[in-house]
C-alpha cells in the first residue's frame, strides 16, 4: 500500500474538496495523485505557499513551504 499525505493543512487546503491521507494499491497511482494535487494546489491556492512532492519509501508527502517575495524580503515590514 502507498500513501499520499499533505504534511500541513493550510487554510486553502481545509477549504478545498481535497482529502488528506489517501491510500493506493500501486506506486504509480499514488505518485500521479500526489503530483496532481501539488500542481492544483500551486495553481489554485492563494500563493502564500509552495507545494512539492517528496517520496519516502511507500509514502508520498506533499511538503508545504512559505513563498518568499522576490528580493529576499520576508514581508514583515522591517526590510525597507
């Protein structure tokens, strides 16, 4: 069995119709689902995060990382 998990459910994920912790019979099926989900999340969510797929054995994790504005500023208001 192969699993697809989102490591951290952001607000956009919770509002979507996507499901976390999915189980698949084949590795190919799980990988395709994980890639499809990450692509959809990157294209349709609010752009505060970047989503990537990481494979660890029989597990595919959709990693959630903060997007940084161009120029390296974190957006905290203290850079300029």
